[in-house]
């Protein structure tokens, strides 16, 4: 009775007041009041506790989806049913539709497979419709064609005609999948060709720059190798003597200054060729 009352409050909060968080709280309180287990025991009301628990989960799933908390739906439901095999058909159907709508069907891959393999669920009247929903909304969008074929061939709830219809649907979906993959590959090839062309042009430019840099370094190294280092060092040392040790205005410093000028002229002539030699002013 308490769970049924909480179910009514949660439904009102969801539909009339649009208070989704409060609706989820009422659903959780109702499921907790039913205790652990799938909830199959009788209740004083017209509905069994299993139906009340299922309805509470349905309202909770809708409220979570309205709050864009759909990622929590499966874990939220499993905390009350513990294993996928115990999920009610209505809850499983709603979860498959929800995750298919948000394009995350892989979330229901293992859950749906476990539920469909359970022997107790095969006797449920909703089994065939859930199997079809699982094929169309989970396996085929994920490209799991072999699993889909094995599931259809190993299912005893379908007659031969129904199996042929599902196998034909799987074959058509496989062909569409292959065509889409080929179209995607064809669309990616020009992009790869353009990228390779750009990289090739950049590599060619980089190679040209490195070649010119190598030539310049080789020319500079050979040029500096021919410099008269001894004369340059001597000229630097004489310049140091003139500037630091000697007085340029003194008559005794003139021979040293003259010698320094001669050394600089010789170094200048050795470094620069006559064509590119800049003028020297005394």
C-alpha cells in the first residue's frame, strides 16, 4: 500500500508538476519499501508488488531521462533488480528504446543478451517482441550480424517463416552497412590524398631549405678556414696595446699604429675578394 501510494505521487510529480527530481525520490522510496528481490509477493492492493515495482521503475526511468540523466538509468534499475535476467519486460523494453534513441545501443548489448538467454524469460509472452527489438535496435546498429543470425537460428519462438524474414532483414542491413563503409572509405581517400600532397610539398620545401643551409654552412666553413688567424690575433693584440698600454697621441706610438693599420689592410684583402671588397678610408 505504501509503494502504491508513492507510485501515485511519483506519477503526479512527473506528469502534472514536472518535478522530475522529486519523482525519482518517490520511486526510490517506493522500491525500497518493497524490500530486496524482484518483488513477486502479493499485496493488499489490486496490483501485485512486482507490478508496482515495475511501474515505479518506469516512472523513474522517464524522470531521469527528462533530467538528461539517461546514463544513470541502467545502473539505477539494476540496483533494485540486481541481475539483468530479473528485469521486467516493460523495463527492458524502455531501456533498449532509451539507449537506442540516444545512439548508445552498446550499453544494452550484454544486458539484452543475458535476458534473452535466460530460460525463464523464454516462456514470457513478450519474449518474441523483445527479441525483435533487441535485433533491430541493438545488434544491427552495432554491426553484430553474426550474433544476430545465431540468435535467430537458435530461437525456438519463431517459426520458419519468421526466421526467414529476420534473416532477410539481417542480410539487407549487412549490405547497407557495407555500402556505408565503402562510401565512408571513398570519402576519406581524397582527404588522405590531399594530406599526402600537402605533406609532400612541405617535405620538398624543407629538403630544399636544408640543402641550401648545408651549402651555406659548407661555404662559410671553407671561408673561415682560409682566414689568416695569426694575423688577426696579432692585429687584435696590437690594438689592445695601442688602446690600453700606449698613448695614441705620443710619437712613440706611431710605429705600432702604422704596423696595426698594415695588418688590418692585409687581413681585409685576405677576407674579401676585389669585386666585393668595400672601400677603405684612411
